[in-house]
């Protein structure tokens, strides 16, 4: 059973890699539960097998970090676009943010 569980862990880590590389982040939540269930099998694994599993886990960690950076970058860009549609804002002499314009309404007047 332990060898099968270790095979399952490796297959799951490979599946996670594929999901990360294809951008299917929503499907990752199911994988976590399964990995937690298989975790006890790691206690009886030999060193070479653990090294392979660790390498795959570290690879996935790097991919997860990169995916997180990509998501945060996309969020920032969407925020910038939303702000641009709201219109121009400037600061007054008291340091208060003051809206200057109507954003999308200005574009419709122009065309």
C-alpha cells in the first residue's frame, strides 16, 4: 500500500504542475485534500524516493509563487483600468483627493 500511496503522491504532484502551467488554479483545491490524506505514507518511504518527491514539491512551490505573482499583477492592472474609467483625480492644496472628470462619460462625449 505504501508504494501505491507514494506513486499517488508523485502523480498528484505532477498533476498539480500541469494545472499550474495551464493556469487552471481553481482545480488546485481538490489536490490539497488528497495530498493530506496520502501524507502518512511518507513516513515509511526510503531516502531516494523522498528525494524525488521533495524535488517535485519544490518545483511546484516555485510554480505556485510564480502563479501568485501573476495573479497579483493582473489584479493591479485591473485596478488601474477601473481607476482610469472613474476619471482623473488630483490632490488639492490640503492633500485631499479630488475627482476631475467623469472617466467613461468623457470618452463618449469625445466621440
